[in-house]
C-alpha cells in the first residue's frame, strides 16, 4: 500500500469518552499490555485505573475508576504497567517511586534514593527491573523483587525527562534538558551511545520504536524526530504541533497502519503518517496543553491527558468501516 493510498483510507478518530476522575493536571496515561486497563497519573498525587470495557462504549455516563492509588505525598509525574499488567510503578515529586498491586491498589514498595523530583519511570519487558529518571540528573536501575537500587547512572547534566527499555530489555534510552539522548547497556550501566543534534534543543521525551530499531525523540523546538540510533542518523522529522515548554509524550500507533501520535500545547492531539510525515488528523476537544498520549496495544484507540485547566483524560476511537 503506497502512502497516498493509506492517507486516503485513513479513518478519523472521534472522541468517545471524557474521564473526569482527577482533581489536578494529568501527567501520564498508559494502557496495560493486555489492553484491558487504562491508568492515569496526576498532580493530585493519585493514580487511577479504568476498565477498558467500560470506556470503549460511548454511553452518556462516564465510567467510574476501578481503583484509586493513594500514598504519594506530592504530585505524580509518570506511571508504567508491568508486562503482565499486575503491577504499576509511579514517579513522584516526593522523590520516591512506588510499586503498586493493580487489582487491590495497595502499595507494595517505596523505592527511595533519588534526591530530587522523580520525573519518569518504566519497567523492563521482563518486569524484574525498573528504570527511573529525576531532576537530580541521575538515572537509577532498581530490582523489583527487593526494591533495592542496583545502579546509579550519572546520566545527564540537567533533569532527566524520559527513560525507556528496548523490546528485549538489553538497552535503556534516556533524554534530558541538556539536549542529549543516551543509550545505555542495561546490564552493565555503560553508556553505549550519545545522540546529539547540531541544534541541541532540550529533549523533552524519548522512546524506542516497537521493533526496537529506532527512537522517537521530542524536543522543545516544536519537533519530533525519528532516529536510527545505530547509525546516529535522523530518518524523519514531524512538525505542526506546538511543544516549546512542557515534556509532552508521543507514541507509535501500529494497530491499523503506522502513525506517530503526540500531544501538543495548542490543546490538540496530532497524528502523522509515519512514512510520509503528513498530519492525518488533529484531535480537538481538550482545553489545555495535552501532556500525554497512549495508543492501545490491539484496538484503534488513543488516550490523552491534559493540564490543569482541563484535567481530563479523553478516549478517541477510530470510526468503524
């Protein structure tokens, strides 16, 4: 299928649900790997989970959260599901990371070590390790079973904005306001590669592509770039959205064609066709910058969360043929 054909056959997403569970800005939205749950984190110090079966039908009554996770003493900046969807990990301005049991919303462990706001967190695919990044400019690797810190990487010279494992858990990618993306050997903690662009804008987000060959990099010059990290070359550049202030997440949508999805400071969600770099849709509905987006692992569903003047999570579903 040529890119022109796929543009013509693109079915737009429509807003099907608005979730009003949080009292402050949303910081992150994530689908569980089994596709059954949606979780959100917020500046209101809590995490919420929703059942996808309750949110994918567009009834007039918004569904209630399944669980509310309370315990952090300050706002929560990020969250991630374990591969088996049984655990959540969260990063907070209270300088801690918490590991939660998803079905019961109980805190199993509090990981202590960062000396400033913890901003980003992720599990490895095996879900026996957690990686975190913080305003203390370090990246830490933690053992899930014991809650002990295995490694402290002196990763950057400014706050760390994103951390991600690749698909087999052998590598970690990190980004920072210092303008760098770095790739680390997950077992040794050695820096394998530093990616730098001539311009050197602050890097607000990074993640590995689903196949693990590329990284998607967001920078505070209103640009997303797809890098081949093994060659250090930029393959694609995506623009039109606004991102000069906040650490806005972006992601890959691969359930029906290949797209890049991102939040934006103009209160919209942007979708680009990956190959042609064309904006195929701009989702309008939020009333404040969209800080986080997630795409469902198997269905054509996108979730988005926005800042304090909006504080909603919105569910967008692709129209059926």
